[in-house]
């Protein structure tokens, strides 16, 4: 299998996983979405802003924990498997890094900075608030799924329970 095809396995798996678990992923992601929309568009007092950031962080940690629990239940992960994968398939990991970097450049630099900078000053705040509202359950959540998928792909042992998610998913892992 080519390293490029191997690199694409993770985002393909992540997309299927994301769609399969959309309600819980979007549900938990709406907490930071609403917080960003309110904070950026209308603002909130400093004490409340700090508390809302703590809530956002807790929601994101919970989201990663739920994704990891759903994706890794029944899996046996090991550092040895990861180092073996990284040694044998380092080009695949480089491709993963490039793909994630392109996504970052597109969604953070281009959409936030470039497009936002092209808008009239009066529209920028609302644009950024809506963009952040949309990015939380889509781009940010999908990135979390991708990272968990990368851990899953690189660190799992050959023996694991066969789960419905694996049976429904195309591909070797």
C-alpha cells in the first residue's frame, strides 16, 4: 500500500466516524459554538468571559473523551505499535501533517484572516462570530476525530473485538 493511500485512511475513517456519531459530536460542540457566537458578537463581562472559557475547555475535553471512548473501545493500544508504525510509515505521518496543515491554513488563515480582512469593518465581528459558531461542530470537531483516528491507526494491536463501527467501515482498519 502506498504511503499516500495509508495517509488517506485516517481522514476517510474520521469522516465516516464523524457522520456516524454526528448528534453527540455536534451536541457537545454547540457549547463552544454558542459561547464564541455570544462572546465575539456581543461580548460578555470579564468574570463571565473567564467562566465561559472554562466551560468551553471542559466541553472540548469531554468531546475528545467521548470520541476516544467511542473510537477506542475494544482496542488495545501500545507505544510499541506506534513506534513501529512511525518507523515503517513515517511518510504517511508526514502526509497527515501536510493535510492537517492545509486544513489549518484554509480554515484559520484564509477564512478568518484573509476573508475577514476583505469585509467592511462593520461586518468583521459578525462574520467572525458566525464563522467560529460554524467551525466548532465542523472543523474543530472533525480535527479531534482525525487526531483520535490517527492514534487508533498507529497504535492499535492486531487483535481486537470486531465492532459494528468496524464492520460498517470500509478499509483495512
